[in-house]
C-alpha cells in the first residue's frame, strides 16, 4: 500500500513538473483542448437557443375546428371533452359566436366597409370555434386524424382550417426544424473535428515530452521501473491538460454567453435568458467539459505512451 501511494505521489509530482517545463507545448495542447471544449459548451447553449426558438413559435401555432350550426350544447361539450383528453393536445379553447364576432371586429377594425357589411347581415354567420394547440408541432396531423375518428364527427364538425399542405405556420415550423437540425449537425461535426485535432496535438506533445526524457526513461527501465511507473506522470499531465482546458473554456463561454444573452432574449420573445440557463446548468456544463477534456487528454497520452514503450 505504501509503495502504491508513493508511486501515485511521484506520478503527480513529475506530471506537474513535465507540464511546467514544457510551457509552450503545454499551452499549445491546452489551447486546442480549450477550442474543443468551448465548442462543446457552445453547442449545448446553441441547442438551448434553438429549442427555445422552436418552443416560442410552437406556442403561437394552433388550428381551428368550426362547429356545425344547431349542435346541442351537451353534444358540443362531449366533443370538446374528447378533444381535450387527447394525449397530444395541450390546450383547447371554445370560442362562442359572440366571442368570434368580437374577434372579427378587432381584427378588421381598420376596414369599416367590411364591418358595416357584416352588421347588415340578418344573422351571425360566424360558427362556434374550437381552437386546439398541440404539445408539439409534430402532433397536429395525429390530432386531426383522431378528431375525424370521433363517432359523431360529421354531425359536430363543419370544417377546419387545418391543412397540412398549405398551413403557413406548419411550413414555418418545418423550416425551423430543418434549420435547427442543420445547426446541430454542423455543431457536432465541428466538435468531432476539434476533438480529433486535440487528440493529435496532445499525442504529439506527449511524444515530444517522452522523447526529451528518453534518457531518464531508459534509466528508469534499467533500475527496474514498471511501465505503469513510467506512464504515471504522463497520465497526470494529460489530466492537467483536460482540467486547465475545461476551466479556461468555461470562462470564455461565460463571457461570450453573457455578451449575447440580451440580444438573443429580445430576438426570441418569451424565451429564457441563456445566461440564466447557463448559471442554472453551470455544474452540468463544467462536469461535461471536464469528463470530455480529461478523456481526450488522458486518452491521447495513453496512446502516445503505449506506442513509445513498444518501440
């Protein structure tokens, strides 16, 4: 046990020494890891922004079901309850003929000729309307299909403005989904490229470090040092790359997010501030960066060490 603890102490000591002696190599390696980890953190934030944007637009999308004339109140109530109980439905609002008239007047208040013509009609032509909002933009087709399966559908429903092929809101949602998917794909691709670069740079850094210490390594071998004792300091050095890279990347991300937070919030009406999101999820972001950073640093160090020791 004492020997084991001594080996750990020596690995930590020499790992810090290696990290400090090769300042320029350490800075170069840490910088690449910073870029990679910044990309990871920024991807998490971008994902949050795109989700908020999609949620903001989805909250403004709905479709109307127009109720047929002279439908009994109990029949209308039963149908409304059926729609409300659908799993994909978030909210249902019943708009009476009087409320529909008021909404019509508010909408066309700048068109007095139309309002005058409407008032000259013998009866109110506007139907009772059921306004439906889905949990997700992807659910509208399924909701409409289930509404059409209602036993008294033909008696209750006169028509609906839901038309998947011509719905402007639907086209907007689909376009936004496509943009979000593209942004996420690009973000993942950039992170993968940066991760590969980080592994290659860390690998070469450790290889150069081991080469500069080749005489010491040979002496360690001659006096009976095991491979694990030789690997220890370089594994610690890889951990240091990951740790320093994590905190520098988080600091840069913190500055960037607080710089763009207010413009993003103003652009996406009703969205959560991304600075607030980052503060609430700071621990998760740091842990994610730390895990990825240490994995990249230690992983590339191990690859370099194993290849060197086999030579």
